[in-house]
């Protein structure tokens, strides 16, 4: 990510907080805009052409998206095209990020844990992940497949995010797209994500205590991504950003074997 994109993302992220009346419909329109921009290099190129004035780019947004989209959607798109982007791909990704952030504001449910649930479902089913990540098949059909799988099990915001991001994989695995979405939702809500591996599931009290401990340690709210992995034998392995806290029995046994071998 170039420095121009880094600065541009600060402005677009701030615009979410400054835009009243965000709904899942606005989020859906932003996802649709991201797909339209990805499918039309001519349009996305025109909107990121730094040789064109900001007024011209703003007019293009109004002409293309204004008649069909809500004022909030158009306003956010106008904020995005007013910035300088390091690449066209960064710009399109940023519009999708706006869609995810809008969903995080509009749907106050437990989006992170639900998206973790989708991630675990996909990770546990290689055939499903292959079907969703394949270049073959219509993007809309992949979105409809996710909608059917999640219907009745997850909230509207989760279904919208999951079904939308699989329609624009851009050479990434579905689990990577879901992990990115979780990070964006957590960031929008002022939290960081901790991936926790345990040999057995944690109960509600253990989860709450672990979240509180990590929140106190890192000075911010922490969302837990809990993965049951019998390979850890016992204890916990926690990853937060670049930090790894490995307090598993498997890790201690490995250290012991290395000392004995040395």
C-alpha cells in the first residue's frame, strides 16, 4: 500500500463517522459500486486520474451513481474520488472497505463472531472454498450460494458482507477476504482481533475473562476468533497482529524435545 493510499484511507474512514443515516442498503450500494468499478477499467481509471480535476471526477460520480444510489452512498463515493490513490486497485478496495464499514455501523449485531463462524465454515469445507474461489462461474451465483448457506443462521449484515466479498475475489482465497472483512469491522468498532487456538472450546465465562485480560494488556477492546485445535493439546495460542503468545502444551513439549536433543 502506497503512502497516497494510506492518507486517502484516513479520509474515507473519517467520512463514515461523518455520514448520518447509514443503512445496509447503503452498504449494498457501495458493494455494487465496487463491483462496477472493478468491471470497468475505463470508469475506475477516470475516477482515479489525478490529471483530471476533482470537480470532473465528482461530476462523473454524480452522473453514474447519483440517479440510482442513496445520497449517503454518493457522498461517500465523492469523498473517495476526491483523494489521491496509489493505484486503481487500491481505490476499488477502498470502496469495498467503505461498504464493510457502513455495514458495521448499520448492523449493531455481533458481526465479528458471525463472520468468524462463516470463516470456520468455509475453512472446514475445502470443496466450498474451491467453488467460491474458482474463476469459473458467475460472481452473482457465488453470492447467491453464500446467501442460501447463511440464510436463517446469520444476520443480514453478515450475509451481505460475505455474499458480496466472494463476488470479487481478486486472486485471494475466500478465507483471506473474510479475515480482511473481520479486521475492518473490528477497526470500525474500535477493537482489535485476537486469534485464539485451544484444544477444547471455551465457555462464556472463560471467553469473557480472556477478552478482558487481553483488552487490559493491549489497552483496547479485543474481539476473539476462537479456533478449536486438538493439536495444541492444552493451553492457548494467541495471535494479535505480530504478537504471538504461545502457552500450549504442544509448544512446551517441543521446547523440551529440542533441549534434550541439544
